[in-house]
């Protein structure tokens, strides 16, 4: 009996202080206030977003399939059929301002670009037939991509997939196509385009030249075909793709390092190919800011020209996972009343947590920004007019250089 009691106390002691797993994102429909550790179970209401058209692209980039932001410049390349060339483009006008040939490269099926602090990488791993045995990435040192460059030499990274054994020709009827990758922590991270089951598999590959095996890490039901990927400075991963004639992106955030499918997975519907053309490239240029490249899409008639579009993802991922009701209290900030009918009041105790300024944003249940204000330290109070908003749940997000907190509020 004594040992049984000791055992029970031991179990209770171990349980005390243990993390409570659950969904920690207040924007999720199954958000748990009690959860202190994200278990990747968050579920989200259908979310739609329209990227901003920056400019139509010229015929030079009509088959754009890769984008990279490197050393302050926006770079692009075309899909199969072009010469082994990369293009520097003006991010405002979409104009090609520089053309650089890669002397020792072949252009079999270039599908994506990636960067780290030193190199720009090109993924020649498009594999519609499933039979390629010459998959490779090209690595170009950044010091050679100066404004006067017109040719460069690349390092070559050859590879095979660790789980591919069938190399028979099976056009668009296999799961070993690949069109997406990025660099993180000294590895290339590749994401497959699964024609058969609409899933995607995550592989890691060394960034060093030579012959390597891309090792399978994990898989995820993308519910579509993945055509591009990138990672933001805060670790948010974006996967771009399409399902039928609909374009989408997945945001993967608040995940264990390198285990991108184990955290939050939020799908954002971007509209039809008829509205966006066929999205094939994506890149982050800052925290939550970036560009999408869409190639020319034509079935009949003049078709839809290639486009450069801008997108924002902060409204869904901006450190919302680290927020709790207690965070507002710890910062000396009170929010009332909730529910509210017309106004939401924010009150700040300056002695509790001084700050220079707060960015205040209010999002609806679809993740759309509906109000945006700045709260300066000279103001003890801030009022948000909600009289023009429909009834429902909203997410109040406050951000300074030192912290970021969120809270769900109700309008009735």
C-alpha cells in the first residue's frame, strides 16, 4: 500500500508543471486557452485572400517558375524551354533589368530558386515523367551576381530521392515530381509535387556540391499540387500550389525546428487561375511580405499574361502562437468591454510595462485586417470604433519591438 501511495504521488509530481498540449493559435476555431504547448492540432475556418497585382510581366518571363530575393534584388527564371539564364527584375515595374547566363548549366526543367547568406540556388528538378535520373541544383556565389555580370559559373549538386525505386516513364501519374525548395540551417528543403495523391513530401539535401541522396523527412496532405516554397525570417514556411483551377498557399508556422508539418498548417485560398494566372513561384522579401510569380496561362484566345503579385501573411502568423490572456495583464493593458456593441477600449498602466509605440490591428474570423491604429506612449487610452463592423469574433493584435500579444474579442 505504501508503495502504491508513493507511486501515485510520483505520478502527480511528474504531471504538475507539465505542458498542456493543444491548439495555441487564437485565430483557430479550436483554440484552447488552457494549452501552453502547440501540438499542431489547430483547425481554421476557410480563409480567402487576393494578392495585389504589381505588374504584368513581359514575354521574356512568360514561363516564370522561380523567384528569389538575394542581396537586395529580385531574381527570376523560366520553366523548361529557356536557356540557362536568370533575370534580375524591377520589383515595381516587373521590367527585366539584367540577364545572366550560367556557363556550365543545362536548363532541363528549372522549377524554383532559393538563397542563403552566401549563395543563390536553382532547382533543376522538375520531373513530370517521373523518369529523370539527372536531378540537380545549381549553386551560384553571390559575389558574382553584381550589376556588371553577364555570365557566371555554378557549383553542381546532383541528387536522387531516398525513396524512389521506379524510374519508368509515367507522365503526370506519379509522386516524384518536385517544384519547390528553400534553404534553412545549412540544408536544402525540397517539397514534392504529387500528381497521384495531391500530398507533398519533405526532403532534406546538403547544400555542398557533389552527389547526394535527398532524405525523406515527413509528408503532408496538401490537397493540391505544390509549385513553390519559401521560408521567412521568423520560420514561417509558405507552400504555393493549385488544385484544379484554384490557387492556394499553405502557411506552416509555430512548428518544431525542421518539422514543418508538426505545427500550425493554415490554407489560404488565393482565387482562380483565371484571376491570378498559374502561380508557380513565391518568395519572402521581409517578415510576412513577398511576391508571387504566375506564368502565362492560355487555353483559348489571348489567355492571361504572366504576372508579378505581392502578398502579406503577417495577419495570420505574426507571433499569435505565443499569446495568452495573461500576457495583456503582464503588460498592464486592459481591454473592455467584450462583448462590445460599438467601441472597444484599451487602457494602459504606464508603470507596468513602458513601450515606445504599439501597432494595433484588428482581424476578422477570416484573417482579414479590418482596423489598424498606432498607440503612442502619450496616450493612456485607445478607443477602437467597431460600430461599422458586423457581429462576430475578432482578433485584437498588439505589437511593439519588444513583444507581441493577441486576444479574441466579440462584437454583438
